[in-house]
C-alpha cells in the first residue's frame, strides 16, 4: 500500500488499478479466509488378503475359535473320564459285594455240612464232599458269567444313555450342569444293569 501511495501521488486508486496491481489472488485470498479445507484421497484404502480372510471367516463361522474349541474338548474329555472312573468304582463295589456274599454262603454251607459229617458215617462224608464240589462249580460258573457280562458297551440301552450324555456335553460346553438329567439316566441304567447281574448270581 505504501508503494501504491507514492505511485499515485495522493490520488485515490481505482478498483481497476488495484486489481491490475495485485491480481485476482487478492480477492481469492480474502474470500477464502476462515473457510474449511477438505482434502480428498484419490488412492483407495486396501487391506491385506490375510485380514480379508480373517474377517470373512469370522462372519461365515459364528462358532468358537480353535483355541476355545480345544478348551471345550478338554473339558468334555475330563468330564467323561470322571464319569468312567465313577462307573468303574461302582463296578468294583458290586464285585466286592458279590465276592463277600458268595464267601459267606460258602462258609455257611461248609459249617452245615461239617455238622452232618460229625453226626453221620463215611457215606455222609462222601455225600458232603460231592455237594461241596458242586457248590464250588456253581460259584465258578457264576463268577465267569459275571465276568463275561459286565461289559457295559454290550448293552445298547446303556450305550444310548452314554451317547446322550456326550451329545449334551458338546451342546452345552459352558453350562454342563444342564445335562444332569442325561447323567442321572445313564447312572440309573448302569445301576440297574449291575443289580440285574447281582440277582442273576443267586
């Protein structure tokens, strides 16, 4: 503005002279003062194929992650092992009960036959020996029958209850307590089977 003042020597400059001197940039700069500037990115944003595949896999498979699935499988496996241990423990208890019952029955018969031998003759002793041998064979056959039938997998009803428990555990990996009905049915079927074996020995 000082140079303009000296050049015009006190005369008021016209609009045209100002425009010729400073050019169109002056008006453009004043009109754009304080306005918002927007920068546009002409290059599109791209993701790596791994990121795209991970996003697509998450949308396509709403199931648990491999790490979570491994944890679920381990939990189910531990529950199954616990149930198997409980069944084996119950089976051992049944076997012990059978052994004690057979031993008591054998002792009672020996006592009764011993009294008959003391009061009888040699013929009675031979009869008692034959009866004792028959009792031993009967006990042996009962034990063999129990050993051959104690496998639970040979019974479809027990196996179906076991599969129901496994299916329920897989369907409820977090809330396994919801499978209490299936577990109780499985235990009841095993208990009924063991009781049936015990009754068949008498």
